C-alpha cells in the first residue's frame, strides 16, 4: 500500500524508522506475498505482492497482513511455530531445541494477541521445499514435547507453517484485528531468551549451519484400540480378569504414548475416567443370574497398572547417557537416534538392529549411503556402535546388523547379546551366510536351523 493510499484512508505515513525493519523482514521472506486482514478478522481474497510501505504499515499497526509461507515454486525461506496456549512455559523448551540445532541467530519470537500466545520463526538463507520445512518444524515440536513441562499436547493449539497442504498464510508481528482479540498494540519481537530483538538482527541459517532433517519423522500415536475403548467402553465379557488386563494394557500404552512421567499418568487417568463413563454395562446385574456384580475398583487397579508400566518402561534399555554423546558430532548423533528409533519401531532390541546404510541416510537426512557408512564407522571407532554383520551390498543384498552400546552395557556385552539375539537370526537369511562360508544351503532352510548354526559359528560376527 502506497503512502498516497494510506493518506486516502486517513492513516499516517509509516514511521521512517520502520522502513529499515520492513526492508529486513522483506529480505528474510524473499518475495513477500500476502493478504490484508478484514475487519471481521478474516483474510479473504487472493494474495498479492507486498511493498516495503505495506510491510511498514503492518509493523506500525495501521494495517494487518498475513504473509504467504511458500513461493510460486512451492518453496519457503522460513518456518513459524504458532503456539496458542502456555507459550511462556513452552518457549524455553523450543529454544533449547533450536540452540541444539544451531538455529539461535536465525530465530526470532513474536508475542501474540494474548499472553498465552506467540510464534517462533526461523529463517533460512536459501529456499527449501515446503515439505522439508514442515517436517523440520514438526521435528522441533516433537522434540520440545518430550521435555517437561510441555503439558498435555493439543494438536489444534500448535500449528507449524508452512503447512503440508498449500503452505498457508501466517501473521508475523503487526496487530490482530479479529473482533474477539482486537489488540490495542502491535506484537513485540523478542529473542529466544526473552530479550528485545529486531528483524535486522536475524541472520538466516546457511546450508552449512543446518542440521540434517530426517526424511520421515516418527511421532508417537496411540493405538486404535484405545480410541475404540474411549468410545465404546468395556463389557463384562471375559470376566474381571479380562477387564483388569485391559487396564494394564492401557497403562503400558500411556507410557509409550506420553512417557512414564506426570504427563503420561495424567493421560492414563483421563483414559480410565472416559472408559468408565462409557462402560454402563459394568454396573448392570449379571444377565444369567440377575446378581449384582462387585463394583470395579478403577482407582486401585489403575494405580497398580501405572506403577507396573512405569517400572517396566524405565528399566527398558535406553540410548546413551548425555555425558557420553556430548562430544559426538551432530550428524553422528542423528545416526544414533535413527538406529534407536528404528529398533523401537520394529520392536527389536537396540543391541542388534538390521538396517541398511541407505535407510540410515534416508531417515537421518544424510546425503547418501556412503555418508551414513562413514558416520557408523566413526561411531564404531569411539565405541558407541558395534557392527555385528556388514551385510551384502546391492538392491537384493542384506541389511547390516548394528548394535548400540547402551547405558550400563560394555562393547563386549553388546557383541554377545547381539550375536545371540533372536532378531539377528530372524533378519539374516541363510543365503548370506552361504556366500560367506562357501556352502550351499537349500532354499527351504532359509530361516531354519541352518541359519542359526551358520550365524553362531561365524568367528567374525562382531567386527
């Protein structure tokens, strides 16, 4: 919007001091496109090219703009994490994740139309695909969620831009004109630690500063059977023992879904209350004898189930302690996480994981399989990874079998555990061992006793 148009609307020309801020913001976005907010709070209409005067008017609060998050090529130079509840408590958690990824100088925080709202924006020197930017934002949120005190996560209250479909538009700074949130002042721009920060202070992240972005992010989802119970409830079919068994399964699922801490326990208690209210059949008399059944002690069974699930979760093998990986390069640390997450996804122990270098590169965002191989060799050299079996290269080859030296385990113990683990025998076909030993093995024995014997007799199983 030009100065003449502003005067025609009875609004003053933007403050010259804001021109520099508007220029910096336009440079960070690239080719700014956006829509103006209407009096009803909507952004109806199509996006248009924005001028420096437009952006300066937006920063001054005379107009309100929402910026297009992607360009015509489907790429973006920034991501924004819009948090609509508990923003002051969650900002330090997001800031810690960004600091670990080396993105502090590329970030800026804007306050929201209420104290519980705000946005965290990260800018990049070169455009990246909207899909990779969205994955990076989701990864940052997922990592921040794993830290206390994030609280109960409601997906609708945390939005990542660009969105996976179409990118979307987002308001950066300015003033929200929605009738229910008509702010009297413009948003404040801050640094991750809460100090004042301007758009001219933001230094976009270069490619060399960027950590590897996983190709696919595994976000914990609760099982569909839990959703069915929350809606349909329980019946007495199978007796009390069956009902109590379901309660114990719910506790284990809550530990997996939300962790064994306070958040997981709150989620588990909420599930119990909802299932109890959806299970009127448990209070009805027996259909065969007409006798009233004993009242199910939800609180007592729930307490026992949660203690058992929490103990089981905390005693399961974990990844390396923080002190052991402080000096590990970021790319190598990502490889450790990829192997651990893959083992968890496949339901195998982290001491013997069948995974190809191509898969490590894909899930860890590394350039190619050779880079993944070099990272694994480096981790093996410092004693954090054991290579049980190098596998066979090629499209029809066999996966490498790796073992993580987890907390409380030595390299020798991981060698022994990995070579005797059932998942090694299950994932390694006999054909591979036939190649290494020079013996012919009948195809029908592909996963039979011959595979176990061939594997256990290998002298170089732990290299």
